[in-house]
C-alpha cells in the first residue's frame, strides 16, 4: 500500500502514482460523483427538459474539485447553443460520453 508522496504532488494535490491508495480513492469518489451527475441529468432528459439537463450537469460538476473544470462542459455548452443537442437521443449519447 502506498500513499500520496508529498514531494511530487501536482495541482490537484495527488501524486498520480499507480497503486497509490489516496489517488485511487480520490478517483473512485470522482467517478461516483460524475455518475450521479450523469444520472440526474438523464432524468431531465427523460422528462424532455433539455435545458434543465444542461443546467443540472453544470451545477453538479462544478461542485466537485475533480469535475469542476471538466473540458466536456465547455463543449456541451457550445454544442447546445449551436443547436446540435436538440433531441433527447442526442443528449443521452452525449452524456454517456462523459468520463
Ligand atoms: Zn497519490
């Protein structure tokens, strides 16, 4: 078992060394946060509320350090404004791509 080595921490405070238990726990927590954000957004998609799906995604992802600057958020906003995410199906496909 290894823990984060302080000397080589990056911007996130994580050392990103494979097998580091601190990093693994952080990534697992981030993954769970992202999955719950996707689930919540999909509930709005299912209800046909596409703008609310977007707002929900932005709101949820902005509340976790690991997803706050997710590059997908900018792309999603651009695509939505440009009218490319105008169907429930396109939203489902798009949200599924978030990692
Ligand atoms: Zn680490």
